[in-house]
C-alpha cells in the first residue's frame, strides 16, 4: 500500500509539474500580450497627445475666427443700417416728387383754358405787331419816296 501512496504522490507531483509548466506558458504568453498591449497603449497615448494639441490649436483658431466674424458682422450692421436709411430717403424723395408732379398736373389741368387763352392773345399780339411794323415800314418807304420827289423837283 505504500507503493500506491508513493505512486499517487508521484502522479500528483507530475500532474502538478505539468500544471506548473502550462501555467508558466500561459503566464509567459499573457506577459507577451500585456507587453504588446502596453506598447500599443503608449503609441495611442502619443497619438492622443498629438490629436489633443491639434484640437486645441484648431479650437483657438475657431474662436479667433468667430471673434473676427462677430466684429465684421457688427461693422456690416452699420452698413446695412446706412443702406436702409438711404432707401428710406429715396422713398421719401420719390413720394415728394410724385406729390409735386401730381400737384403740377392738377394745376396744368385747372389752368388749361387760361394757358390756351394766353397763347391765343400772344398770337393776336404778334399779328398786331407784324401789321404795325409793316405799316411803319410802308410809311417810311412812302416818306422816303416823297422826300425824293421833293428833292428831285
């Protein structure tokens, strides 16, 4: 019975040795895997530092651009207000001009007869003036002929 006991202890020792060998292999494989993961994480960490730095720079540029756009927007607001004021002024001027034109048309329409009469009287006056000048010229010519006759005698 002692032999069975020794054989059992020997079998347990061999089984423990096999177990220790497999555990050692597993731990070594796990150590290699963890080492690889550690290297990968270091690379990722460096990349994240680069990305973080680029993101920070991009954020600063974006903020500067937003500030610039806001300033230009404020400047543009004053231009838009000025253009709006010019538009309002032009509209008022057009309204005033329309009122003047309408008023002028109404006065012309009301005074149409008077203007027509003035034109007629002007024509009559011009005809009388022409006749007056013609008679005056005729008198001068007849006076000149009489003076010639008197001198020729």
